[in-house]
């Protein structure tokens, strides 16, 4: 993604934001807990895997 207003000042406004979602479900199938972890990598952009987001 690209966001010039987020993160440290830099010439390249690219941001790669890999993350992980951990969900815990109850027997009925509802989500009982959600944890999200993110790691911003400023100044670098990685292409999504083929077919991702299609």
C-alpha cells in the first residue's frame, strides 16, 4: 500500500503491512476472541501472491 502521511518521513511512501489474525471459536461457530498482530515495513512494497484479493 502507499500512504505518505503514515509512519516516519521517507522519500518512498510505500508500506508493506503483513499481519496475523488469531481467532478462537465457540462450539456454536461464533468467534469468541480475536487477536491481530501487524508489522509495518516502511519504504518497501511487496506484491501480493498471485490470485490474492481477486
